[in-house]
């Protein structure tokens, strides 16, 4: 069973690499200036936001952060952004690609203050799905792309370890409904569509406790 799930995860991963490459050298000082003036109110000066409505950005993969900022910005005049959020759209539209690269690198350089799992009764279920998937529903192991400790695969997949459970839950539900659609090859939408509310909640709480 584990081999079968691993093969499914590998097949998905091979066709769903983020459209991102290793970023050129960034200016952390400029990134900090932008973060302090533009981002800190919601995401914290060091990338550790104070509430689950806004994700923690500290220690996140810089390529992933850069991609999300690019996705929030309108793709072209009259063409909607790949990731819809009115607040983030306004901020992203004010930044150049270089600004985005600098602020992404700055937040990536900060130390994460991780959350913890809070629901002991669902830890086993969350761990089971994260590590092994759900074979009968065609759900691959989350660890296949996000790593056994939730650190992600640099450039390709984001870190989940220590993130707010409520935020992860909200994003999985947004992928499931199609509200969020900036996942390459629909990988997250396909996977989330096969998960129940209880399974999503268990995964989200489990990854909050990963280190």
C-alpha cells in the first residue's frame, strides 16, 4: 500500500512543479524595508503573524513566496490574477518583481515561531493521511511533496510545518471549492476534492505541530 501511494505521489510531483526557478541574489535590507512598510501589519515584522487569518511567512521557501506574490498581482491589464485576494492584490500590484524577490528572501531568512497541534484526538488521523495518504480515495501522502517533517521541497513545494492550522484548513477548503486555483496541474484541487472536512481539519492540525 505504501509503495502504491508513493508511486502516486511521485507521479503527481513529476507533473506539478511550480513555475519557479532559484531566485537570483536578493537584497535583504531592501526586503526588510518593504516588509516593514507594507507587510508587517498583517504578517509581522519578522514574518510571524499574530493571527491565523494571515499565514506565517518566516522560514518559508523564497521561491514559493515570490510565486505567490506574482500570482496575487494582476497577470495583465484586464486579466485577473491567478490567486484572488483583494487586499493582497493591491499590495502585490505596488511591487516590482525585484521588490517581490527581495521581500520573499527577507521573510525566508527569518526564524519561524511555530504553532502546535491542539487536538490530540485527531493526531493519529492527520499523521496517517500526511504520511501515507488514503489509498481507497486516491489521496497521495502529503509528505510526498511537502516532506516528512513538512519542510517542503525547495523551489517546488511550500513548507507547512508550524503553520497555523486554521490557515492550512482554509487553504485546503479553498482548493477543494476551486476558490483558490493557482496550483500547477490542479494537483491541490484534485487532492483536496477527495478530502472530507474532518480529514482536512486533522491534516491541518497535524502539520501545525510538525518540526
